[in-house]
């Protein structure tokens, strides 16, 4: 019994270590010696449990699939509506991608082109699960009139897998705030009618989340427009804005910026604006 328990612990340590290596380096660059070093076991002990790198990758992907399957089943069984279940599943799934190396590696391995035996794995399963759930939601009248369940599934899968992929670069992309903003945008487009109770209370779009109110964010790299009376856009320095006069003959007295009218300091070199929190606190 003692030896069996020790062998089980060693196997579990190898799976976690392999997940970390696969998540950090990808399948092609991962090596079994690197896995054994991270797990703190000998290469011989690794080969006792796993004959090859592909066998280890399949075990990691299988462990991730088991976790995600249980998570999805639990959310679907507990949700009041199918759309509410989908929201809960995606939020928890993205949180797991950010915090659990096995889940993160499972998704990365399933879309790794250097693995010929994967066949899509976890990503393919996620596509089918979302498609089935939204098809049922359409049958039960949860989707808005004119919304095709296939199109809705494509949008949800593209968004979630895209965020998971971007999470390789920056874990902010799979943060709870990012997931909440995603659904604050998508749900009003999918839900059957404005009068129907919201499938997931607490995620209704409000100020700062595309409501069109005064708190709507400018978005990355955008500045709020100045408006004239009546809500029409008005340029800065317009006569109707005497508090911000133009100084064409004194460019040094105008707003900070170069002589082309571009503001300085709007983003990093190359024109890429940094990802900013544009109202997640209101979700």
C-alpha cells in the first residue's frame, strides 16, 4: 500500500510537471528530462510511468478533459437557463485556464500543430458542447429572433478559444473581468427579448459596458468624443466650447501633441494601445 501511494504521488507530480512544461514551451520544445527535473524524480521513474512524450501529453490532455467535462456538466445541471449555464461554464473555464497548468496545457496541446495524433482533442470537444447547448437553447426559445444557433456557437467558441490562446501571452485575457465583459457584450445579442428575464443576473450591460450611457468606455486607444449641444460630435476648440479655445498661431498653447494634431503618449511605439480596464468594476 505504501509503494502504491508513493507511485500514485509520483505519477501525479509528473502529470503536473509535464503540464507546466507543455504550457510554457509547447509540445515540440518540451523534453522528458525537463519534465523529470521539474517533478523532482529520475528519468527512470518517468519512463516507468510513461513510455514516451506523446503518452505523457495524452495523459495531460485527458486530465484536462476530465476536469472541463465535469465543470461543464455541473454548470449545465445547476443553471436556471441554458444561456446562464453557458455563461457560468465559460467564466469558470477561462479562470481555470489562468490558474491550472493542466487545463492550460490541455487546450494548448489540443491545438498544437506539431502533434499529429491530437485530432483537436479538447478544443473540438468544446466546439461540440457549445454547439449542442445553443441548439437546445434555440429549441427552448432562449435565443433572440433571427439568431442562428450555429452562428452563435461559432462566435462563442471563437471568442473563448481566442481568449484562451491570448492567455499564453498575457493572463489578463483569461481574467474574470475579461470574461464578464465578453458576456456583457454577447448576452444582449443572444437573449430572446428585452422583456425576458436576463439569463444571468449581474451581467446586464450597464454604464461602462456598452450601455450607451455617460459611463461607456472609450475603448483601447480611443478618446471620448466632444459633443455639441444636442449630442452631435464637435471638434475641440469649436466656438461652442469657449473654455477650450484654439490657438492656431500658438501651437505650443494647444493640447499636448505633435503638429499633426496627434496626442502624444496615447500608446506604446507602433501605435498599439495598451489593454485597459474599461469598466469591469461595473459588472
